[in-house]
C-alpha cells in the first residue's frame, strides 16, 4: 500500500490538532480507549463537543497550554493509502521543529483561521514548504462555521494567499484551497451541506486521489553503500555484496554504474532482498547489490548510473536551518552527515539570513541563532557526492553535528 507523508502547519488556535483528530475520528482510526479518554476529558472541561486536539497533543505542556510544541507523527490508513502526518508546531520559536517535520513530507496542509485570514505566520509556513520543495500544498481555510460559511470570506482569503504564491521561487507546487470546519467536520472527510458553493474535494478526498509519482521528488538513482556483505559461510565464501537504500529512481540488473569516489565502472550483476533475487530495485527499497567486477567499495561510497554522476566537490553552498542555542559563526567546524557519509566541514561564509516571512534578506548577518535560516558556504576535508536539493531532495540534504557535543545543530539544503 502506498504511504503518503504529510506535514501540517498552522498558527496558534488555528485548529491544526483538532483537524487531525477529526480526520482520525471520521476515518474510525481512533482506538476505543483513546476515544473514551477524549470523551471523558472533554466532559471534564465542560465542553458539549469532543475535543479532537486531545488525539494529537501528547505532551503535558501541550495539553495544558492548548498548543503544539514538539513534532508528533500520526499514523492511519484507509483502503487506498497509508498516511503519516507530521503534526508540527506553528510558533516562530519552533521553526526548527517545522523544518524537521516537513523535510521528508510529500504533501502539506497549511491551516488558516477564517476569522484571521493570512497572517505573518502563514507566510512563514508557506516559505518553509517552498524551501523544502513540497509539491502538493492544501490550504485548509478552517473555522468556516465561525464566519457563517461565507463564500465571500473564503474568496478573500484565497485571493490574499494567491498574492503570497507570487513570491515563491518554486513553481512546481500544486495549491488547493478547501473550506473546512475541523470542529464540525465540514469537508474534512465528509462533504458539507453548509458549503453548497464549494464544488471541490474534501480534504481526505484530495489526499486519497494524489498521484504518488507526481508528488515525489524522484530524481536520478543514488545508492549510498551502508554495509559490505561478506557471509562467513562455506556456501557463500566468495559472495561480496553492497547493502543500502535506493534513492531517486530505479536500478536494474545490467545497468552500467560508477563507484564513487574511485570512479571505477562496472555493471549490476544481481539484486537481492534478503535471499530473493530481483531484476529491479525500486525507489526507497533496501537491497543488496552485487557487481560484475571486483571493485573496492566501503561504507560511505556511492553507486550511480554511469551517465548521471552527481557533483563531487570539497565545498558547497546551502540553505541552513539552525537548530541550536549555540550560534553558528564563520570559521566554526562541524561534521556534515550527508547520507551515511560523515565529513568534517568548516563554515567559510555566512552570505545572508533569509526572513521566512518573505520580508527580505539580512546581508549584514555573520552569525546564526536558533531558528534562523541563512545561506552559508562550507569547505570540507574531503569530497562528497551531492546533487542540488531542488533536483534531488535526499542527496541534496544533510545535517550538521557539533564536534564537541555530538548534537544535531542544523539541517541543510544544498543550492550550489
């Protein structure tokens, strides 16, 4: 069954957690004990309705404050698809959490309160979706019940958001507007009679019909080697395979490949998944590959098609989302974890900070604080094999690790 990963974003009290809870409830994905707990807590709070946000706000601080703080992953399935929803916080101070939640998503839902319309945080949410090259974005205009299901108000917000769309630099996104009421259930899973002027799909209906190939950034096949398989058995004493995960497109038996960094050529001889042979390894499949020639490959090396090599360099420029309280400054050294490859890197230049509300660039900045986003150049102690993020989301992204604390301090998206 296909798995669709979705990132959600919304400002305080836009109803994001309630929307996800409503989706779980209407698709009958809540367990009986979870539903009983929601009913009990809702009554204790004096509500005459079910507080569906309780289905997702798991931290004590989240329940007490009525906000989302951490990234929660919610899983549910229908007959057509399986879904993983990253419930990300919308506050400015949790930008890093939103980047983390959206970094592996193929689609996104941006919530807008129908009473407030497009606000500064909406700009930030759309900017991050644009930065992370998410191809399908649903703009869910929520709390339509509080504006009397007004078509005029819906169209006003839609027009404001379309003005925001003109500022993006990634034009391949499909933007869909849906009027919803998460609390009442209008147009979430079931079609609403309160919006006869709306002829589009429900939120779930839209997600169900998404073409997975269209929303996935396929790119070209990349196979980072994670492990060299050498069985210590008499039967397989001469077996030498390379285990890893296929990113981008497919690899097939007979394909001419290049081993990096040696740039030695060979052809794929066999593809195994455990003890079964396959002719083709599909995108995101974990397999073991054998080659026709005995060539030197180890963990951190990469197999690519012979006619489609990545960039092999000891320097690059990337957009960085900084996640640590300790500042990044020019001259600092970090470990770049690019796939399974770890390389020591030095910050050469902080070019500019990027305002994620589309208000411009700060060209005077030379340090980054927590939740800052900036364009930064690095020099590495050895080459890595990378693609631009806009061309290959997996092979164009990396994380930064502090050499002293071993903490993950930043996420990066290679631009050149």
